[in-house]
């Protein structure tokens, strides 16, 4: 338990010491053309303002390739002494220089970004992480933390030759309290494994995403992953009860509380949630898991326009109320893409003349009550003209096949060629305007599709082109 | 011609099964129940035959506790015309089910009975064959293709057998049990779900059908299969030899 003074001291330490190290050194002198990852930029201007320096104006450019910026010469290059040190510290098995492994670790899931790291480390304990960072700090070696490497924006791979610190070996489940549902585990645990584990005890993880088979909880926390159930269980800021992290200089911050309510001191863990590794490497996570409810229903619906989708959302929040657990939407073009590129997927509707599709999931404790509620809601929506057609999954297999359509869009996009991805949070009314505008602008050169968590106002705007082409960017 | 389809309410295929702590059976409380996947395929085939004009009516039959009505409603939502629920408490074994189906056949007089080849909870694969035996009707089991000839009153059934595909010609009335590759069942659409609410479900008890549900079988114990020991990844040949010698004692 961190006391108030400790927390204050740590905050001070954090802002003064490690951030300066991490940020200032990553900037080169003439960097006003640079592309920054958003966390860096925001925090950087914060730090600079905090220290009284004039905040410089930076502008961002979006591109398919990172606009060329230089490797900061202040960072050292890896040498054989470093490698020997790591081998002594971690053991031969955890120090990887194998070319095939490095090839995969240097490249992101989208195959868009590739680094040139020569070393991958797999620490097994917090202490090892701390030692690694301490050493790298003293040697001025740049590092990149890596989890499941499922991120879609290039945040999990090195830009240049940073040492990759892969958290995959820290995959122990530490404790699980069956009464409160509080799970404490190491950051390298794969989300799907955590889901199976808590399932055995009658609980579920509060987040669910398409990458669950490979993504790690530490990465989910560091990116503040949302997922399909945010509309019901809220974001990680609400569900994470505690964290343990290692700062850039090797200091370990223990914020690993397991209490549902703890107002002592500053709640520093929130800074780490979503900080994308820029403040420290998350090593342990304490998360609150909701009880698993037995009755899950899933409906796949067709709407004729975006306005109906919005209205349907408003009605669902009112009429389905407490049992609503997911509300997703996809447009006709997304459906086409999935049907074309994925195997074993079929359109739940016989005709393909629908413009929008909505997935509504309900989770509750009483099967017949929930079913009645859902059917009544859908019937009245149909009579009101909000939905033109719909199917309800009759068993778990059918439900999985509906989810496959929505969760498979990213995969289908990959197979279709080059993808420009934009994950945007917008006011719900304006969400689809952007898609239509982009469609107008791009015409025949690329396919624009929109889908996402309508329930949270989160649009995944994707532009699919046969190959990466700067011309697409210039139009967009 | 009327088609009768027998459907069973079972633990959903995707659920992780747990054995009850008193070892009398499998945990079914708070567990998702659905229509047996093979029964779904049977019903889908019946509906396709009706849609091609070769049958006039599809009747779905289910036996068991009151919740069977939910499964029947799903069947009606897929497109069956009527439902029949035989209410019976306790475990019903294939022979009892076959006897009840025989009595129902005498009432409904269908020209074809389609069932799933087996239920995923007991994997018996007996009911279809027993019904055919009791009625002295021909049977085409593990059907992967069914083609009806109305004038000649025949059913051509392609069966999946170990050696390949076998084609049988059955005189109607007949019993067919369905295998996985026969068809892909349709989804229940909202308009059909609503229509299903007004379709009739007739209730019977086994006594009304003159069937004695007492079984000759008794389940003594249900246990989980022994857990497989996890494999161990070894780092060298020396370690392997050491383990084979000292732990497994095979060399």
C-alpha cells in the first residue's frame, strides 16, 4: 500500500526524472516535420510547459509510412558487451537474437511498420524487467515494450533498433479472489487464457476484443483497450484496480491494490493506463471481473440507413436497459469484404440489399425474461420501421458466426490489400458523415468502409486500397 | 405428405461440460440449452422438402420437461408448422423415445420421419434405428443427401459410411437420420419468430400414448475422463534421455 507521501514523491520523481529521459532524448533538433505517436506529443508538451520551457508548435501528418525522421544520435548502439550482460542477467533462453524470431517481432500485425532491432529480451520477473531498464538507462539504449504485438497502429514494434522487451514470459496468474472477482496476474497473460480461467469460476473479463487469442493484458492496459463490451462494463480506467510498473530508470512502482475503492493519495495507475509504455512497463495487473451471467442473446439486424442505427441505439439503451451488453454496427461494404475474403462466413440474411447491419447482445441472469424483452424490443423496432430484418441466434454456434462477421473485418481488410486505419471517437450523429465524405473524395481509387462500437461512439474508418499509395493519402 | 421431425433439447454444443459433484450426471443448472445440432439439420431438411412441394406439413416433436417448449418454438421459428410436446419428467432413453414416436406416428400418420443421427449429450445413435424397427419401416441412417420421388413414393438416401458413400433407395414411409454434411440449417428470422408465437403446440403425456416410461437402464455414476498430464518442453537431448531413464523408466 503506497502512502500519501510516497505517492507524492513518486509522482514528482516520475515527472522530473524519467519523462525527461524518455522524451527529450527521443526528439532530435529539427523535428518540426516529425510524426509523433500521440501519447508522446501530448505528454511532451505537458512536460515542457511544466518546466517553463516555451512550448513549440508541432504539426502532425498522417501517412502510411512514417514520415522520415532521424534516429536520435544520443541513443547508444547495442554491442556485444550488452548482449553478454543480458545473457548473464536473464539466462541464455531469454536473450533472443534469432533472425526469424526478430523478423516477426520487428513487424506489426498489419505488416506496415518494420523496425530493425537486433535483440529481443524475455524477462520472467519484475526484478528482471527492472534490471534490464536500469542497465539500458545507464547505457542509453532505447527500448520498446512489446506484448502480443496485435496493435494496429505500429506502437508495438521498434522504430529503429530499440531493444525489444517482450513480456510474453511473464504470464503467471497470481491470485484470484472468488468472492470479489478480483484477478491479479502478470502483464504477459494472454487475454483469452484469462477469459478461460475466470470462466471456470463463473466470471468474465470486462473487456473482449477480436485479438484476444494473442493480445496480452499488459498491452491492453497500456493502450487502454476498449473492445466489444465497453458499453456494458466501462473502460479499463474503471476496471483496473491496481498496477505494478517499472519506470525507465528501473524503479518499480507498486500500485497493485486489490480494493474496489481506495482513495488514499494520488491515483497514479490512471496515468499508466493508456500511456502506451511511455511512462513505464506494466508488469502486474489487478483487475475486477464481473460475474458471468447465464443468459446471453445475440441478434443480427439490418437497417436501411445510419439514422435508423442511431435511433435503434437510443431505443436499445432505454428498452433493453441493464441487459444490453454490446452494440456494434457495420456497413454493407464491410459485410461484402468479410463475405469475399473470409472462409466459412455466410450472410445471415438471404438478400444482400441491406445498407447497415447492427449486432445487439444482451447478457442477463434469466433466459426467458431476457429473451422476451429482446423479442419485444425487436418486434416494436421492426414495426416502427427502425429495422428491416433481423435474426436471433438460437445457439452458441450461431452467435459465434455472427460475431465472426464483425470481428473478422480487420482480417478481411488485411487480405484485401493495403489498409489505412483510423480509430476515431466522434459524436454518434456525425460518425457516418465522415465515411460518406471519404467515399466521395476517394471515388474509385479505394474502398471506404465504416464499422465499430456504435454504443460508445467509436468508429473504425478503414480505407482499403489494392496497395499502399501516397496518392490515396493526398486525396484523403 | 406429412413429415415428422423429432428434436431434442440438449446442453449447447459450445458449452464446457462439468460433471455434478455428486457424480449423478452433468451440470445442467444455469447452463445454456439448445436444439441438438443434428436435429436442427433434420428439421432443415424437412423444411427444404416441404418448400420444394413434396410435403404439405412439417410437425416438430419434442419430449421432456416443460422447457422443451422453448426448443419447439425455435423449430417453429425455423418454419415447422406445428409442434407436439410430450411432457415427461426424468431421463428418457432411446427405446422409450422410440416407443413414444411410434404412438405419435399412429396419431399423425406421417409419410416420413427425420431425426438427427444422435444426440450430443448421450451420443446413443439408437433412436432412429429403434423407431424403424418398431414400425417395420425402412431406414436410411447417416444421410448426407436425400432426394424424394413423390410419384414412385421413394426416397434416395446417400449415406456416409466408413468405406465411402452408399446410396439406398427406400420405399416410403421411411425413417431417415441426418448426418452433419446434409445441409446448413437456416437462421430464425424475426418475422418467423413472431409467426411462431401463434403456431399450435399440442401436449401429450406418455400415459395418453400408452407408453410406459420406466427404463431398463440405470445410470450408476458419471465421472470426468482422467486428466491428461501436461507435456513438458525439454531443452536438450540429454534432458530427454535423463527423463526417459529416471522418470518414465522406459530405457
